[in-house]
C-alpha cells in the first residue's frame, strides 16, 4: 500500500490503516465540487484500492462542511461547449458521448470495487454527489445532511449512475419524485425512504459509525466479502450497464439544448433560469 499513500491526488486524500482505506473528497473547489481532476482521478483511485491487498474496506466522505455540491458545471463548461454549439454534428456529439462514458467509468470503479465502500455523508450531497453515494454499498448520514437529484433543475438527465442504481436502493415512487422535482430532502426523509441506513448527530458520529462498520467488515474473511459483492452485483450489473449506455447515448443526442445553455448561464449570472422546452 506504500505507493497508494504516497500518491498525491488533487481531488482526494487517501489514507490506509488497519485494512480500512479512507477516501476524502477535497475539492479543489468549494463544497468538493466534481471538476476535471475529480473525474480524471476517481477511476485510478478505486482501481488502486481494488488491487491493494492491504485494503479490505473503504470509507468515503467529503472534507469540510459538505459531501459534495456535485458536478463543477463552470469547470467542465469548456468541455461541454462544442456539443452545445447550434451546429454541433456527429464529431462533437461523439466526443461528448466519449466524455460521458469516461466520467461514468469513475463512478463504475466505485461500484465495481471488490472492497465494500461505505459512504459517510454530512452537509450537502447534490447531483453528482448522489451518483457517487449510490455507487457505495451503503450509506450513513449526519442529521444535517441534505440530498438532491438536482440535474433536472439544470437542464440535464442525470447520467453518472443515479438513475441506474438508486431504484435498487429506494422505492420507485420516492425515486421518481426526487428525480422529477430535483427537490432537496433532509436526512430524516433519506433514512425513511432507505437512501441512508442510519442517521447520526453530527459529522464526527457519522464518520465514527462508518469506521465501526468498516472494522466489522475488515474482520471478516476478505475473499468471502468479495464473493458476496460479486454475487449481489451479478443480478443488477447488466441492467446498470444497459441504463448507463442508454443515458449516454440519449444525452449525446438530446442533452444539447437552449434550456441547458440557459441553465448554465443562469448559474453564472446567479439568477433563476427560464426554461422554454427548446
């Protein structure tokens, strides 16, 4: 595990002790937004953890007061621009499609990691943050945690895994309500609908609970733990893969819109967007 601990990531810190890897989102932006560094590094971080025999379980959390504000839209706006151009044709859309698949591969690396991943969430967990926690095996939250499948509000179909993975976590009616409204829910509602397993008083208690569960898992035979994950993932991996491929193709075809440009402009101008269905 030496190489792992010496690696200097820009969007993460990784520490390994007693079989437990703690992966912490560190930005670089406010609210641990997911920018180019995050998407570049995420697959590599989890591929290394998957290979590292010193790691039996992973605890995933955010630094500071929040888990993540989600996708760094201003940070990737430059990458989006060619696909959003009015005259964008196959080449620009193919590059955009490739970008979606590349970003999906990072969240897939979390879901596919043979080592169980426990998400510990406090503060905001928005959009891409929800994609990330739904790729974990289970989730604990602080009483102050707030969740939003926010993509609909910024003119996007969530394409990093939430729509594929959350139906196995919460019921269909709750899920559709959250995905279609984009509304915020608190930790109590998240626990009631099964998005999180348990709610704790504060960030410290949440992290302590995640570490305690991680220790219980790390004490079990590691190959059996891997086996449980592989058996559980067998049934749903084909459906998840199919959903991810479909949403990537759908977004490459239909995501570029005046409404998306309006959403991004409104974020930059700090005003309410006006969507016209065009």
